[in-house]
C-alpha cells in the first residue's frame, strides 16, 4: 500500500509539473509576443520620426534663386550660355510668329477682295434666259462646250459656266 501511495504521489506531482510547465510555456509565449510587439512599435515610431525629419528638412530646404549656383564654374558657364541661347531663340520665334500673323492678315484681305471681285463678275456674266435656252438646246443636240462657244460667239469659259449652272 505504501508503494501505491508513493506511485500516486509521483503521478500527482508529474501532473502538477506538467501543468506548471504548460503555464510557464504560456507565460514565455506571452512574454515573447509582447516583446516582439514592443520592438515593432519602436521600429515604427523610429521610422515615423525619421520620415517626419526628412519631410521637415524638405520643407525647410530652400532652393537658391539661380539653379546650379553651387555647381562648378564650367557648368555655370554652360548654364549661362544656355540661358542666352534660350532668350535669342525666343526672340527669333516671337518675330517669326508676328511675321506669319501679318502675312495671314494680308492673305485674308486678298481673299476678301477676290471674293468681292468674283461676286461682281458673276453678276455681270450671267447670260439672260434666251442665251441659256439656246446653249441648252445646242447641248441637247450633242455639241460640246467649245463647239457651242464657236456657234454662239462667246468665250468657252462663259459657256462652261452656263452649262454648269443648268
């Protein structure tokens, strides 16, 4: 019986030891997870602080009024030459644009003048109805514009214009 008591005591103590080990494992797991979370939070906070510092330095940084003012002398000479070339090309382009606009205005005036002259010619060149009917009659007989012009004693262009309007 004594052996049974000792065996029961040992079985109870192993059970209790297993429970202690399990509780200890949970405590260690909780401690590891908490420590990981704290470290991650510190890393995030550090990254946030670093980003905020970078943003602040960008906001505080002011560019010099002249680009490349801290560049080597040769680069600054090239930059000056480019600015001069830019000004010259812009002036030349502006001049050419003005010339083209002036020429376009002159062309528009000429077109308007031509239109008004053409309108005056059409009013004078419209043959009366007897000439139109005679041209139509000759056309129906199978004569072409040149033959009709020779028979009527009219310019070929006027005959063609009349035929086009029929």
